[in-house]
C-alpha cells in the first residue's frame, strides 16, 4: 500500500508540475513520538509491545526525533525534491 501511495504521489507530481505545484514523497524511519498513546484502541485490538518483535529495541534506539523529520520536510519544500529518504543507509538498503 505504501509503495502504491508513493507511485501515485510521484505521478501526481508530474501531472501538476505545470501548475507550479510540487509534490514530494518522504520515506521516514521510525519517528519517536507519543502518537500511540493518543490513539483509540478497540476491545479487539491488541497493543503490541516493542519487545514483541526481534530487533525492535535496536530499531527504536535509532528512532528519529520529530525535529529531524520536520527539517527533512522543510528541506524538500525548499528544494522541490521528489523523493526524500530519512537516512543514506536506507537508500543503500532499498537498492540491494
């Protein structure tokens, strides 16, 4: 689903560029926020803990602060960049 959304966004970028509308796609890593505590959970929804996934604690230890992600968004707006990847190591991982 995320790949489809990215491709749709990049297609939209091409369609609206003559109208001076710039569409960018940001591929973030984990962002350390309190989003989860503000979500509504139904009685059938189980809340998974970080420990439930192999390597999850290591991944959360590398989580980006919201300010890092916000800076990337601002940079993309200023530069008109089509695709922004949160970290260079993510680019290498996605091409292998």
